[in-house]
C-alpha cells in the first residue's frame, strides 16, 4: 500500500462528522502506512496514545509571520521527506489544499481532496473561488460524501466532473451490536426510563438541525405517546437557545440533555433508543452533505425520521429504512411518522432491520475504498 498522509483540521477527540469520518477512514487503511496530521486539541495526547496509527499534532499557522500558512508547508515538507509519503489526502480545500498543491509541484506527490459539503459554499465565495479552482484542478481526484454533494459541487465547478467521485462515509462497525445488557439496564435506571419510549437526536446544536421544530412538534407527539423521553446528545452554539425553548414549552421532564460525549460512548445511546430523529433542513443555502449520524443510527438497527436536506435521502431511504420528510411542507407527517414507529413495533423493526442490512452491505470500507483503489 502507498504511504498515505491524511491532513485534516478536524480529528478526534474533537467531536463532529468530519472528525469522525477522517478517523474512521484512517483506520480503514493499512495502519503501518498511514500518517495523520491534525491540529492540537485538548485530550489529544491520551487519545493518540490509544490509536494504532501515527498521528502528528502540529499547529498549522504562524501567529505573526505572513503568510501564516507557510508553517503548514514547512511541517508537511518535513513529513513527506522523512516518511517518503506517496499520496496526500486533504479533508479541507482551503487553505490546506493550497499548500498541498505547492508540495505536489515541488515533490510530485499527488493529492486527493475529500469534500464534506461545508467547504463548497465557502470555496464558492467571490474571494475564494479562484484559489479553489487552482487547488481543485491540481488535485488528482476529488471525493464527495454523496451524489447530492457531487451534483452541487459540479453545479459550481462543472470542469471538475471527470475527477470527481462519491465515497460514502462508513459508520463504526461496533455500532452494529449493542453493549452488554447490564449497561442498557443501568442507563434505563439512571434516567428513570421504566415504561418509557425513547427518541434520540445526536447532532451539533446549530442551525439547520431542526431542534426548534421538533420542540414545537413534541406536544402533538406526546398526545399520542405520553410516556415519551427525548434524548439530545451534542453541543454547539445554539445550546442555550434550545434549552430556553425547551423550558418555554414546559418540556423539561421530557427532555434528557446529555451534552457532548466521546464518540465511542454514542453506541449505548443508539441501542437505548426506540427511534432516531433529526429534522435537518436547508439553512441560508447550507445543506447536509449526507449525515453520518443517520448511518450510525441505522447500524444500531434504529428506524429513522429525517428532515429532507442535501444528501440525507441517500443515508435514509424513504419508507424503506426510515422516513425523509420536508419539514416545512409536511410537519404533520413528522408527527404521524414518529407516532406510528412508536405505536407499531413491527413497523419500526422492519425499517430498522432494513437499515442495518444496508449498512452491512453498502456502507463498509471494503466497498467504499474501491473509489480510490488506484491510490491505495
């Protein structure tokens, strides 16, 4: 296998979809041939010591020297020479890609760009477009995490069609099986869940994730499912607003706010829940690339209710592995769908099992890595 350098601005123990994707992807490769370069973050020493791959933590920018990104060039240059790197993977177009292009011109090392969605809107901005095209044209391949994202990318940059391919993220295979029964029993006791049914949302608490909308719909759901508990796992800039909204609607006794937790701890919450809900929706031109949490929920065998946004319909197959509903057009459909899943266990189980089987067959690295076979 080729010696691969993965460069990412987001990596565990940082929590988030890109960080999780980059980590799971790095573990899918031959581990002796993988090097990860990521910025320092609180808790990284302990995390890195437990990983089977080489992880280098370096600051990417000078504080006072200009251009600030020149420091990243120096760091990458040293790594590629010391470890005889064959190929570079980038999880952000700018500014990392600009440096990778310089490395390619000097050392002839090819680079691949992994686009997750958020960088497209950023890169398409007036002041960034020229540099984006410079970096993208120099790339040997561009990987996107959904067909929807590919369509959006090529709408902005049609000249990239020949080098762009889809490589879906894959959930941690550990999510396919639940933790020991005593762990679930302990959680049910801890959160007083006797006789309760559980909704679960795992997400960054931000715009476009639909939390205010589900809060407004929850009273209607409770009319049909009075013994319902909603778990929220995550953190973000809208946390305080969401908590205030929960109080405003007198839902404090219904909501269990867990906050941000290590990714490995998510498994027990997925297996504790009955239904996974995240009402994603377009927000100021931004849409979901795919939604890794939907795949994680499916891996755990959960039926899913998702809001239609970007590539979500590729992660959740409507009426096959869950429901994908336009939040603004059909809020009643969301209420009806959640109630039906909770009232009809056989229906929920059918959706959950179909989702889990799909994960086992399609969303595994053995299948997805075929998209970059020539670079392995």
